[in-house]
C-alpha cells in the first residue's frame, strides 16, 4: 500500500502575525514555520496504516526552506521518503493552484493508493485543497475523517466521517482515494533520536514546475483563482460589558440585561 | 443568476441554507441577479413548498433515488448538468461537512474560483469581492476573483442571520429529470445519529458550555442545572472532553461542533482560539471566569469576573424562579 501524506508548512500558531505593508498577507520573514496541526494527524494515520498493512509512506510538501524543514521532521517521524516541491514560481498559490501542483507531483511519482491531508490548514483553513486534489487526480475522496480501515487486498476503504451535531457516518470507497483527516483521530508520535538519525539517509528529492510539466500560468500566484485584495483584522462588533457586584447581584443584573437589552431570553 | 444549493435533512431545510439565501438575496439585489434554489433529493415536495415562501425567483428540483442521501459523486454530476444549462453568476453552498465535500470538486472540474467560508462581500464597480476568514478566524481576507463569472462560494455558518431572510416570493418551480452515467464510488454504509437525549448543538438556541474552570467531573452538574433552568443545551471545551468529564459529542470548537446560538454561556472557559472559532459568531456571549485576562472576554458581550461556583447557582436560581426551562 502506497500512501502519500501532504504536509503544509504554516506559521507557528504561537507566533504573532503582522500584516505586511501592502496589506495583502502577513510578514513572513521573521516567522518560524511548522507543519499545519491537522497534517500531523494525517501523517500519523499514514504511518499507522503502513505499520498495519506494509507498504510505503511518502511525504509531499510545497514551499522553500520551511517545507524542507517539515519534510525532514516527517522523515524523522517515520516516513520513508520525501518530495519537496521547490520553485519560486510556486509562491502565492491558492488552494486551487496548490492542489493542481500537488496532483501533478503525485502523478509523476506514479500515483498512490491513498493520499492523506489534514482536514484544514492553520493559515487558509478552509479544507478545500484535499478535495480539489482528489478531483485533479480523479480519485474518490472523503472529508473530516475520524477513522480509517483499509483492505489492501480488496482495494477498498471504510472510513468514518464526523458530521455536524455529533453525527458520524461510515462510507466505503475504492482505492485510489484522498482522505482529509480530522484533528484528534490519533495521538501523533514524536520523532525519536533514532528516527532523526535515520532521516538523514532517507531520500528527499526536489521537483520544480518544469519537472512537473506545469506551465507558469498554472502555478503559484499566476495559477491562483483569486487574489488577496486585502488582509485585515475584523472589527469586533462589541466590547465586553463587565457586570460587577456580589455573585448574586451580578447574576441578577446579567439576567436583566439578557432580557431587556440583548433580548435573547 | 445566483444559485443556492440547498442542504436539508428529514424534509426540512437546514439553517445554513437560509443563511446562504440571505447572502444570495443581498448579492442579488446589488448586482441585479435573480436567485434560484437547487434542491437535490428524493420526495422533497415539502422543501419546495418551504422555499416558495422565500423571496427568490425559481426553485430547481431534481429528484432521483440516487439523491435520497447525499453522495459527492451524484451531487457533482447533478450540479454539473444543471449548471451547464444555465448562466450562473455565483453558486453558493454551505460551509458544512457537506458543502466542503462537493464544492471543491465542482470548482476544479469547471476551473472556476471557489471562495470558501465567506462571511461578507463587497461590490466594487461591477466586481464581487468575497470576504472570508483566515488564520483561525483571527484575520479576514477580501478576495478578488480571476476571470469572468461564475464563481463558487461556501458560506460560513453564523455569518448571515436567518432573521434577515426575506419572505414573500412567488418562485417558479422547475423539475428536472436527471440520468446518471458516472459511477458512485463512495457509498454510505451507515449514519449514526447523535445519541438519544443528545441535542444537535448547531441547532440549539441557547448553550451553556463549561470548561476546565469546573475543576472536576462532578462539578459539571451545576452546568446541567443552569442549562435545565433555561431549557438550554450543554456544551464543553476541549479539555473537558479530553479529561473524559463529558463525551466528545459535547465539544464546541475547531475539532468539535461549530455553533452560533442566540445565547452562549462560557463558564470557566479561558477561550483558546480552537474554542473561539467554534462559538464566536453566537449572537450574545456571556463569559463567567475569575481570570479577567482570559481571552474569552474578548469575544464576550457580557462578563462576570467572579467565582463560577457562586455565580452559576445564583443564575440557576433566578432562571428557575422565572420558570424559563
């Protein structure tokens, strides 16, 4: 079973984000990048599936040095080899352009039985790229996955999806498929010292747009379906009103405000 | 023409569809575009009647046994056929586990933009700029679309109030019969509904949510008592669920449910971003926490900075006396 796990480098969630001068994105120069949180769960799921069914886990990431770094830590966690999509032309991709580039890389690598990605990224955060990738590849897909059972002999998967309101559903789909993995599906492992040492000998190849046979108008900013006109911090509609007094007084005042002012009860 | 792809369950429209219709009505008015609601399903006449009462121009209904349950393969095929015969300006679906499951495939297969999780829009000349959230809802981006219409959008739950949905239409109803030729690759095996007595928090008008500040499992009973006094549903933050004080189904936040009730009590919840993204669009937020620096106060409308073990029973007593439950 060949599994490709996609990893997106994003600014460390602990870092303070500053809007750039043209107000079109954040200042990236001083930031530390890490793997998007949901992608850690998807890589862990890939590693567990491999441990159960044998095969290979390939990790795939697009970007500059920050992508090389998340790939190296993925190899240290236990992935077998990595593919680094490295080209200044890839910069500024939206979900659409990113998905098309990732799809071309997966095709160039001979396809996969299973492609895993995090349910959403910590930056754009819309959960689109994985499903778009499935359409570019012509693979089946399932989103918001909280459980995976693979049957490599029958080339089928049973996956559990988390829907709204505490509802779960189980769906069956054939190989090859793309799954977007929900937070909390497993407990991602840390890289061991042995893993870090072993990672140094693992294959990490870099492919450019030319290597993928993608013309300039399909990648990065040129291939994006939308441009960011403005990045801004939304104005908060309200400021908190702190209600004072003893607990009983505050409770009484609050109830009065909920009834007369907010009119919600 | 603006299209809204309806989402429904048990022959009832989901709230997200009304919210999507609000966006459609506003954009429609600004750009002089009529509105069509698309209903995919089987035996959906009740939905059509409900949609006809809204101020829209047309309802397109495609009934087929294969559409009785949501299927990404069938939805994509059906929508490609229906939209292929039209001149769409904007196609809107909900930013739900269903909307994000098929809209990206449509966007790719028609090579048109998809702006996901929209919270607002702007008319700039004859251009539509859609706004959506990024960085865990800390910031928004205003997007400019490439090329000519159509574009696809998913609307973020809670961004548009269903109170603003205009009624009073006389929509024309058009039935289309579809013949499917593509494979159904993904098959639904079973759907496990929320356990009995458990409420779909996404539809709850009032939620009382408790967090780590409750200190231990047994203390959670004061949350249930407050909820009972109000006829409210109970929610929880992630630490509560991870400590197994409550089942995961109660979790509100990025890895739990996204809710937008009219009234949300955050009790002993500090307000990690993962929690805030799941509830910050609630109409009225009350935070009860003894730490005045807790980030929950940044999104709250009313706050009480005090010991929750004193405040919550006091509130429960008042609500019980008012007999709201």
